[in-house]
C-alpha cells in the first residue's frame, strides 16, 4: 500500500530516490526544480486546490506538493551488521520507545548527518516510518536504513 508524503524537501528526496508513484500539486505551484524532476522521471502529475490538498493530508504544511510513494522499506538487522563490517568505526543507533514521529524524523536527520549505518527500532510500542517522520526527516528517511526488531535485547546480543 502506498503512502502520502508532503513538503518540498521530502518530495524532492523521494523523487531522487525513485520512490514516487504520482504527484499532486496546488493549482498555483511553481517550484521549477520539483516540476523538472517530475517531468524528467515521467511521474504522473495532477493539480488541485490548496484546500483539497489540506483535506488530503489533514493539515496545511504540505507546501503545495503531495506525493504518493512506495511503502517504506525496512532492512534486516543482518544487513546493518554486514554494512558495519565494511567501514571503520561503524555507528548503528538503537531506539527504544520513540512514540513521537517528530522525534524519530529528527533522529533520522541526525543519523544521516553523522553517516550512521542505520537505526534499529522495535516493532511494537514505537512509532513506525510514516509521512510525519518523512516530513521531519527532510529526506533522510530515504538514505538511512531502518531495521525493525521484535526484541532490542536480542538485537544487541
């Protein structure tokens, strides 16, 4: 099932990483960089009023652009561990009980800035990857590998 993301940086990052199925923009949208990327990648484009966009994502923080994207990809913990064997001083961030999507998005941004190999989260009692995390991460969600595990203690071992 596809998800909706919104905001210029989030949509640009998703377009760049080839995760976008289609894009909807406000009637008055004129960001040439985004429109060029949509055209270059031959992504279906539609327009609608700003009020309709507000209804679609249940807020007005979309900056005039919404994209339908492929599901968020979770990586196997083994992938992160194997990636760590290829670099000096690998960093994997483990999170426990992050319930606010804004916090997870900010952590993904930081993980990306510090070249962490990835982030490990629990499958339960933790916010999953979603549109709010995507927006707050300003695109980092497309570059930082996230692994979901059932038990953090077992994952640590």
